[in-house]
């Protein structure tokens, strides 16, 4: 399972979340894992996230505006409950605040600033730009699990998937 954090602003899905969903869809094509979009901050969207690669869209019905501490705890619990191999989010202010915490609590790698990926043999390599974009490096994980924080405006949007995502709503216990 690949879990993707979907954020909203003014009732609309953030573009950076769609970019993260695009990377998760590419990753799914390599390893066959299902992509589950976790929506925080809105109960409904007119945007069909399946066209961006989501297999399932889960709305957290009792969560709209939570502190980063609670959000990281929620994502860790959802990742554990779904046996997620990857958690994908944007490297925006939220992602910068929670990515390391989520990776640490799940005991998996954190790869931040991801802009692309490719497969070499059995390994999946995650591309990251360095030196102000003048060079690139590729990372992989020995465990096959990671928190991936995507670089905003680093991944082209792809809405060409011809699938309809299953939608559901769940309540989670928001830690006090």
C-alpha cells in the first residue's frame, strides 16, 4: 500500500498534493501496490482523484484542522493499519514539519525533495535535485519502504489515468 497525504486549501485540492499523487502512481506502476489518498481538510472534492492515480480516496470525517503533531500521529496509525510500504507527501510547510516524525515512528527511511523515480533491476531509485538543480542524485532503500516528500513544482501533473477511485469516509481518534 502507498498512502498519499492530500491537502486542501479553500476547498480545492492543493497542486502539490496532486504532484505527490502522481509520484505515488508512478511508484505503483513499478511495484503493483495500491494507492490510497488520505484527504485532510475537506469532506468532498469534485476532482476525481482516480484520474490522478488513486485507487481509493479516504476522507477523514472528523479531521479538518489539526496541528502537525496530531497529523503525524494520524498518518502513522493509518500507515500501520494499512501495512503501507510508502507514505508520500509534499515537501511544503506541512511535509517539512511531519515527514521526519512519520518516518521515525514507522522506522523507515525518509527521502525528501523527490522529483522523479526509475527502476533499475529490482531497485526503485528516487531522484533528488542537488546544487540548485545543477545535478541529481538517486536514492534507494534497502527495506523497500520510505516516507517520500516530493519537491513542490518538481513533478508534472498527470490526470490521464482511466480509473475511478473508491471513496470512503472514516473517523480517526485525534490524539489529545
